[in-house]
């Protein structure tokens, strides 16, 4: 099983999305990340973003199950 990481803002704490299998998926409710100086920043406050190992409810279990099914079909 692949590790999932939440993408969060250091300043406001908002979730921006998640990274799974090296691909970023933006949350529907989150503002788009802003690129400045080749780095990603929060679309809401402009703060730096960081990766946090998945252990919170940001990624619904159904998304994880669907991604696993797609990966197994591609193999």
C-alpha cells in the first residue's frame, strides 16, 4: 500500500490536498496553491505548505480504495 501525505499550510493550518503515489490531488474545498520562487504556497493566506503523514480524515477512505483498485487494474 502506498503512503498518503496531507498537504497543509504552516500559517493557517488549512488543508490544501494530499499527495499519493507522487501525485498531488487538490481538495475541492481548498483554494488553489500559489507558486512563488518555485515553491508552493497556501492559496488562502500565502503561507508555506508542508507534508504530513496521513492519519487524519482529509482523505476519505473511498478515495484510497479507488486508487488502490486503479493501480491493481493497471498492473
